[in-house]
C-alpha cells in the first residue's frame, strides 16, 4: 500500500517502511545503537535525499533507543552517572553538529560528504570490530581470558588526568574529561551523519574506558536517546527536513523491534554480539563504496534551492 512522503516528495510502500523500522529497531535494541548506521543508508538507497534521511532518521533513533533504554533500565544495566557525564558533552556536540550539517547543506556539499564519511568510517570500524571479535571468540574456545577483562585494572595515561570520578555501577574510577570529550565527539558525528553514534560509543566504552560489557549497551542507548531527541527538534526548527509521515512509520516499527532486540541480546555471548555488529557495519560500508564507483542512474539532477532569481 503506497503512502506519499511530503518532505521526501515521493510515494513508497508503507509495509516496506514498517519492515525497515522493525528490522533496524531490532538491531538497535540488540546492540544498544541507534540503528542510524543502517537506517540512514537504507533510506538513501531507497531514494530519499541524504539530507531528509539524516534529519528524519533522528526521530527513529530516538524512539528505538528510548525503547531499548527502558528494557535495560528494568534489568539494572544502565550506568546513569556515566550516561550523565557523556550527555554533558553530548549536548554541546549536538549543537555543533547541527551547525555543521546546516552549513554543508546550504553550500550543496552534504551529499558527497556523507557518502565519503560513511565509506571511510563504516569500513574502518566494522573491519576492526570484526577482527577483534574473531580473536576474542578464538580465545574463548581455547579457554583463555578476554583481553578486555584482563586489562580492566591496568593503569595508563587516562588515570593521570584530573577531575576523577567513581562510576559505581560500572566499577571504574576515572577522569570525567575523556568521558565528556567522547560524548561531544560522538554527538557531532551522530547528528551530521544520522547514525546516532551508538555503534561507535559501544566499542569506545569497552576498549578505551574499560566499562563492563553488561553496562555498555544500556548506557549507550540512554545517551543516544537524549542527543537524538534534541537533534530531531533542532533539525525540524532549523532546516525543516524532518518528514513526519516517514518518521512516524519508522518509529512504529522501531519501537517494537527494539524490545525484541534487547531481549535477544541477553541470550548471546558478548563476543558474538560484537562479531555480528562488526559484520553489519562492514557490509553497509562496502555498499557505500559500490555506490561511489558505480555509474549513476541519471547523469544529473535538478533541485530547487530557493525562491530567489
């Protein structure tokens, strides 16, 4: 059944959009990521303009991440103190990201920047996560300890930074400066690329800050919920690119899918979760690479930029 998308300006089957929202919401709930690293490219491949896709997906990320956060909160798997420190930087990053997004869109460079950014970021992060998870699963088969848990008590340069704080639920004692900085950077990238940033935040918290895997997913989902909610409002006010019809359909599927994903994640080993996430990220990155080198369907397109002359 086709439905017309007023801002994207073309009709699409409503059941296809519901299926996309359900599938990406499942991934969001399982891995504690916003799902934008999948939804934004899928909408672009479907024919939605990159600017509309990024702005609209922020609403889907907000809904699915909020649903996943509730599931992990009920399981006491959210470090609220860590989430608050990340959010302090995330708010600044969200404002900065909206400014960069609006500037690039106004000069007509947003589409190209997004394509190259997705290609480089997704292939790099996906490849690294895939290799690490394979090594981790091999260590588990040989009954060797995980490198993450073995190094959790190690002291390195982060421990020399000031403004230390004890995150009791995560059981780490570390400066809030890197936590604040990570939240800021993740928010900037998430807002500009429409990816939420959770798929970057999860490995950073695990391998950089040594946050226990049991706390990472729910904490990342909570940060994603807050930053993407703010990004949605700011996109709607500044660029007017949020397609309410598209967003509503995606959210309907995303909220349901996130609940099933969060439940499924509790039954799967952490190293296998990281392997699946790395594979998904790498696959989407390769798809963007193909789009950049393949001949375009149309040699040129015409877009109305404004009402002047």
